[in-house]
C-alpha cells in the first residue's frame, strides 16, 4: 500500500510563511512527478506547483516568486515553502504523486490534505 501524508498546515497571518511537507510511504519502487494542489472553499481543486524526478519545476502564475517546491528523494518527501501569503490563498492543500509500487504499475496517489488559513 502507498500513502501520502501532508503536514505543516495551520493558521498564519497575511504576509507570513508556512512550509508544507508530504511524505510518501509504503511499497514504493519509484516516485515520478510530485505536485501540490489546493482547493479553496466553493472552488475547484487547482494545480499550484509540480516537480519532476530530476528536479524540473513549474508554478501557477499566481504563486511564482513566492512559493518554492522541492523534494528529498531519499526521504520520498516533497516540500512547499510558501512566503508572502495572502488571505485568498486560504485553502486545503493536497499532495499528489505518480508512484510505481511493488506491483510495478504506476498510479496517481493523493494525500488527504492539510488546511492552510491566512487570516489576521
């Protein structure tokens, strides 16, 4: 079984920073792209940023220059450093990864999400 578990969410003031983590565990052979999505109340889930196995990244225009994605392949973990947070960035943040498990098949896995609330 493969699991993704996010952590690091919470309440932060406007202009503040948070660092999210997402750790993959289970019968993992290889992890391909890893991504962060967010879903604000009443809105659809949207892609925030992604990182490939070799470290190539892409970002949504709304977070460029303020958010940074990184990964530690040895720990099967992806991080999201969020700076200069704005109230409109309040959302549940989800981790997603394409993982090859012991069955050698590649599936997409979602974490359960972590709440990020930006408010004074």
